[in-house]
């Protein structure tokens, strides 16, 4: 096996063309083995195998520098830089992440990367520093899978051309984003493909780049020839590759959207392995929105390249028609567009993952909330039960969003409350509203939910006790109920409160607790630093009321185990009960 003997890119430079083709097959096998066992990005990696081999064959890594956008096509690069064990040894897969990571390989991975549209901008930093310091290395940025639709990609291209020195931008054009491409730029990429790179209208040339097109983007010999022709070029250059997403494994070729990323599966059949999945609040919400579209012709659902986050697959998008819009990987555009739509009288709802909303702080604060436009933002995956990769942690949303003036941030505890809040948020016309979509185990309401949330910051007392009050936010409301049950067995009859509003305090209710409570405990499924609990503690600061805030300490956690994370942060039911008892017994 060739792959087992490769410790660095230098090991492939003397290989024959036939050996390189055999190596590509082995790398493809490593991708499928890893993804089929632990899940991961399938199509992007399969489609970029030959290009990665050619890059390492031609350029001199690590002296030359390569930056991968999103880095969800970095598996082949890792296998060629001493980390093949993470793909061919089933006992060591956890040692290697699915993204670029200097923590793993400071020599070959330039940056921690997991978000989109950043590669060219990061590479311009390497480009400028090299020029200032008198270096001679090539700087290569790889971008594709829709990342060119993100604003930072345009900013990076603009600066790379302005600097005017060596930078080689490899555009991996597989005709796809995560789903299909969206945006006017991709019409030009299509034109360039159709004319084999010879169209007079060429966005890259217009911006000041030399340009080279490679039609056979999965042909190693053609790629080696192309990269060799631009190596050491003194000018900013774009190499436009026409590749096939999922290349070499038919299921991923036939259904490119489904196989962008997937859970563990059977390589022979493509069938997913049992993973114990149950109901999903996000998918339930998406189903309700699709039905609501039929009742409300003003309702428009906005996606930013991840429409499947709330169940809008290809058929659902076709059925929605003009009432669904995908802006591509451009969350800032999605928020600003939603604000404009709301101002004009439509009912826009933008749904995306919490980690990607981090890119939109300015648009939420300025374009939306300063203007007070009644758009709705559904924050998906916001939880310790969401994505857990180093760059994709989803539980920093509360400190980010809850302090933006003019934004009402809601935390439903059940799917029925979620639908009630969503319906209110869409129909009202006074507030910009964000809704924290429940994650993890789905909980249902046994009692009717409120239908009007216009009187802001009114918490709901679900159980009335004394001594201890438990305020369980959103996903952790069920935990508050379980803790209350356990405390009752210890002789403590706790009050249980569903706060519902993340972005404000119910001062009247909190003040009333002073009469017969000594301790108020907050439970939140998110970062405790700057979070909901600290808001409650600040209210009680000048008083004799004791407070305890339970959440996750601020840190960057990589591929964490949820149960271990909870134990480390004293978030298990048993730990919370013990902590409360120790305070009450003092």
C-alpha cells in the first residue's frame, strides 16, 4: 500500500503517473473508510483528491504555503502530510480532525479553519508578510463549494490583486455549493466552463488576475501541468479547475447535496448506519413553515447555503417556489435582505446554524435591529448537543445575540412553544425577533402555550415552591424540572421557572422571589460567561439573594464528548443537585 509509506509530500515527488493514480485510489478509499465509520465530509474530499496530489507534487510544502477554504476538502492533504493513520487505521481516527489544524500539524496546516470564504483573505496576509520579509515561497489559496459567494472571498480577491505579487488561487469549481450554487458570480463560472476558459467576460481577469482553466480537474497529469506552469509566477493568478463533486464513488456523484456531509454509512450500499436519531425540533419547524407558506403568501424562508438545516431539501425547495430563497454562503446578505423584505411588508424568516450567525453581528445589530424591522431569525443547533468541532461550536449565541439592543431573543422549551413563538414572531410587526431552536432531545408541552409574546420579558412560573428557584432556559428547562424533582426528595420544594425571553429580565417576578427564596439558580445550554445567568445575578447583585449560574465555561472545545463536557462543567442533574444542597446547607 503506497499510502502507508507516505510521511510527507516529498515521498510522492518521484512517483510515476501510474503510481499517482494508484495513490489517488488509496486516498479515496481512506476518505470512504473514515466517513463510513465516523461520518464527515464525503463529496468535497472525493472530488479534490487528484488536485491535492498535484499540488503537493508540484509545490514544495511546507516551504510553499497552502490555505484551504472551509477545509472540508482537506482529507487528502492530511493523508499526504503524515496523518494517513486517521483515515486508514480505525483505532486512530479520533486523533485527526476533519478540518485544517495547526494543533495537529503546525508545519503543514497554516490556520484553524472551519468557516467559509476566508482562504483568500488569510492567504493575502501570508502574501504581504512574505513580501515585507523578503521571502520567495508560493502562497496558494484553495476555494470552492460555494465559498466564492461569501463577502470575505471578494474582499480577499480584491486585496490579492491589489498587492500584485505571487499568490495562486485555486478555484475548485464542481458546479455545487452545499446544495446548488446561487448568485450572479456562478453564471460567469458557468460561462467560463462552457467556453473552456476562453470567454471574454471573465471576472478574475477583470479584477486583475492572470487566469488558467483546467477542464479535466480530476486528471492528475493535466493538473500537474497546470500547477507547474504557474509555480513561482510573480503575479496574482487564478487556476480554475472543473472538478466533479463526489468523484470516484457513484452515490456521491448521483446525489451531490446529500453526500456533501453525512453520518456513518455502508460503503457498498450507501445506506446510513443506525445512529439512534429521533425527532428534530429544527425539522419540525421546517415542516410547519412549509405549511405556513400555504396560509401566508407573504412568508419567505431564507437560507444561506444550508437549507437542509430546517428540512428544505430539493423537493421542498421546489414546492416552496418563490417563497424560498438561498443567498449562498452569505449570511450577512441574508440578514440585510430579511431586513429589507420586512421593511417592504413581507414576512421574512432566516434560518441557519448558530456558528454561522457569528458572521452577521453587524448586520443584525445595524441593518436589522437599529431599523427595528420585524424579521425573524431562527438560530439552529445552538446547544452543547449541536456541532462539536473546534471551529463549529454553536453555544456562544447567547452572549452574542442577547445583548443587541432592539432584538427579542426567545428560548422555547418545547416544540409546541417553539411553533407558538414562531407564529407570533412572523405575524407581529413591532420587533426584530430571534428564536433559539431547541436542540437535542425533543420535549413536548402537555399544557397549552401562550400565543402572544408582545408583553416582553414575562417569565412563566411552572411550579411554585420556596427556598430555591430554578430558572431553566430553553433546552435546559427540562433539566430544571428534573433537578426540582430530585431536590423534592431531599426536602427542598423548588420553584421552577421557564424564562422564555433570553434578552431581558422579568424584574417584577425576580423581585417577588426575595420574599420566600434564598437561592436562585439559572441553567443554560450555552456559554455561562456573558450569558443569561449572569443577567439574573446582576439583578440580584445589591441584595441578599444568593445566585448560582450553571452553563459551560468559555473555551474552545474540540470534538468534545457531551456527557464529559457536562461533567466537567458540573451540569449533570446529580452535580447540580449536590451543588444546590451544599449552598442551602451552609
